[in-house]
C-alpha cells in the first residue's frame, strides 16, 4: 500500500484524525444556532420549524452536497475551492472570478469563526459567575492560540481526535436526556414544519440566516479532504451528524418544556446540562471551540499557500514547523488573523452580536463552490439533466440563504464582507499584475548567446563573479531566456562564471508533484534545470537545486570542483551564487488607467513583503537581488530641443 493510500484508507486512527481536524466548526455550532433562531419568545411553531430547518439543512447542504457529491471532486486526493478551481480552470477563463470570491470569503470567515466559537463557550460561565468579564478571557485564549502556531500543531493535533470524540458523545448524551422527556420533538423530522416556518411564520424566511449557522463548517469538510480522505470523512460524518441532530432536538425539547416563556439571554445548549456538570461542560466546550479555531487557522494557511502557487497572493514566507505532510505556518497570515480576531472581539463584545457578521461570507463561498462543481460535473460528462438539476436546486437553496443573510448586513455582516472585499482586491491585483508582467517580459532565444557565454566564462581579463552563477528564470521553454538576464550577465556588470545555471520552477495543478528535468545547453558551461512542483509542495529551491547538482556529479554529467588553480588542486567545491531579478515600475511609462491602478497597487503591497528569494527558499544561500525596470509603454516623442 502506497503512503498516500495508507494516509486516506479507512481506519480507526483515520476516523479519529477526521473528528479532530475537520468537524470543529460544524461541531461547535450547537453552541449558538438555537440561541440565534429563538430570539426571545419561545413558541412551538418556531421550535418545530427551526429544528426541522436545521435537520434538512444538514441533510441537503452538508450530507448530500458536500459529503456525497463534492468530496468526489478531489485533485489527487486534495480538496478545497482552489483545488476544485485547478481541476476546471482550463474550461473557461472567467472561472477565476468564483475561485477568487470563494477563497476570499473563506479567509474572511476565518476571522469570525474563532471569536464566535470561543466567546459562545466562555459566555457559558456567566450562568455560574454572572458578573464575569468574558472579553479579556476570550482575547487571552485567542492570543495563546495564535502564538502557538509557529511551533506547529503536531503534538496538540494527536489529542484533537479523542477530545472531539468526547465532545460529540457529550452532545448526543445531553440531547437524548431531554428527548426522552419531550419525545414530541421528533415530529421536527417532518419537512412540513420547516415549510410552515419559512412561509407562514411572521418573518420566518429571514430566520434562514440563523439556520445557516448550522452548516457553516461544511466547506471545511472539503478543504481538509487531503488530511483525512473521503472514506474517513464519510464514515465519521454518520456519527457526527447523529450527535448533532440529537443535540439540536434535545435543545428543541428543552425549549418545548419552556414554551410561552422569554428566553431571557439563556443559552438552550447550556440549559441541557445538569447544574453539577455545568463547569465540566463549559470546559469541554471551550476546548472544542479552540480546536474549531485551530482547524480554521490551519485551513487559512493552506488556502494562502495554494493562492500563492496560483499567482493569486503575494509570495509571502511559508514555514514548515514539523515533518507532518501538508502542515505549514504562514507568519504574515497568522498576524493578520490574530489582529482581525481581536478586532472582531473588541468590536462585537458578545457572541450574539457576532452572529450577525457570521454566515454572510461563507454563503458566497458555498455559491462559488456550486458554480465550480457544476463545471466539474460537466467535465466528467454527467448527464446534462442531472447537472442542471444540481445547479438549480443548490442555486435556489444557497440563494435563499444569501438573501436571508443579507438582512445581517447593517448589523455586522458588513464586517465580513469588507474583509472579503479587501482580500478579493488583493487577489485580483496580484493575478492581473502577474498577467501584465508576463505580457511585458521579453524572452529571447538563448542559442545566439551560447558562444558569448563560453567566451565570457574563459575571459580572464574579467574578474570572476562566481564559480557557479544561478539565475531564476520564468521562461517556460528551455530554448528561451529573459532579455533582462542576458542584459544582467553581459552589460549591467559582466558576470563571469565557470558554469551558468538557469533554474525555472513550474507549479503543477497536482498537489504533490516533485519532478525535475536537466538540459545541458553548452557542454560543461550552461545548464537549465526545470522543477515541476505541486501547488502544495514547499518551495525549497536551494535544497532541491543542491540535490540535483549532487545527482549530476554522481552521474559524471558535471564537474563542480572550483576552477581557481590553488583550490582545484585541493578538490574544493566551487561557490554558488543565485541571482533573482526583482521588477520595479519604470518612471518611463504611459499606460491604460486600469493597468496603472493595478500596477501601482501591486508595487504598493509588494513593499510590505519579503523579496522573492525568501519565498524560493534561497535565504540560506549567497543571493543577489537585482532590480530591473518594468516598462509598460515607453513614452514616445519626447520634445527635447538642442540649444547652443
């Protein structure tokens, strides 16, 4: 059995990992869903209708759309909106739009989920300590959580599964203890009650915004497909869904026993607990909320890494704190999420206020996933009738959720949309700038320069720049090179070297490709190496390059011994020097208004991030970063007049 298959095969360990990693968000939703559905007056139609809506939302949205359908759209075992986009992007150029909107909305959701989950758990303490200030505790927990990210989550991750198993078992047991007291709540399985709430209850349709909170974590099931495998997710979902439904019906049963009363800031979730168990229950809920937050933070890091490989995000530093496959840490994203989460806690103060901001952004992600999935179903030659039925059904369901969630806009929904819109702008600018730069990069045939490179290599009147000179090139064809590299070697400052290396990194649509190809352009003088790396592979070009050179030496294809006379006698290995060309916007430009705005925004953002050598993993090497002008359209007809 290969490692990949072993990782995704159904096993007890795999089921536990699935419980610990992917169900945090959806698993902690019972903390706040019923509290959001039942505002004050407890009425039977609201209880039956609300529970019925939750049951059928979890069935149609989570079970059928995500667990049964979307999990099939895996990119070599990997899931998530960017993996789905990588599968269908060649079918139409406009598919970039849903990918960017969906990815941005998912990241925006990552700023709201940790505060609402942790706040909902900690606010349970008010039942025991009514005057307890919860905001400082919530901020303290979030601060500790984000500071821990740089160490990796390998050790903590192993404990997540058993803790979430305890959490879901607790949800089920608490639910059953109340269902036996009010078995009438089982009537909520009848979808008529959901219909009655939405159509006949005053303002019932707008309650869909609150109902939607029960399925916000569904996207995480798909995003974490690579960590757990679809078999483990599908089997564990049976247990998770059962305990969630039992708990929701248990809360409904408690509400039925208090119908006609005012909810009066009580949380139906904590009301299920006997008094002696309350502090234990709050403790378990807090840990579950932290795990939910952890899963979302990890998901955000993965999303950013994928966006970078798809040229939709700045090439920020990526760290791999442990040996666990796919686990990474993005310091810049960690800081942004930390400040965003603390800002949300300080602005909204309480979880019920955060409910207004929560859900709106993730509805957009789900709609975009539906759009991309429709294209994927067409690519798989699924009968057109089935594809249209899928698109219409989920377009209507998610469209209804979106409209219902829009009522939240003035009450806090604008916060998540503002964060999402900012992220959309960054992704649009980065992708558009990538295409503008590619269009303006001039490539030349490398053959005519071969003789000149050999002569320069042997010209002892030119001081030697390095024994081995390595240029990072974006030229996709082995026969071509950027004119700027030729300019840098021959004119900027003649760079004499014994061997010239041109290294190109090609990011594939498969997640874990690790291949390379070597072309000898001039015997023992000029080599080109092309790396084909998957979109989830760490860019450690320095390490990979060294490995390739070692293989070439072993096969006697190249001699890397220093060619300085005194050193070659000692068989000393020659020095390596990398050159990375970094573009800047030339002042000699006249260009269209949109492109001007895009490029100005691009270079403005670029000044806040590290140079590309850090991204390529060259920070341990001898690296020269050379600035080269990016000329969009040179200014013509300069009216200069000569005077005597």
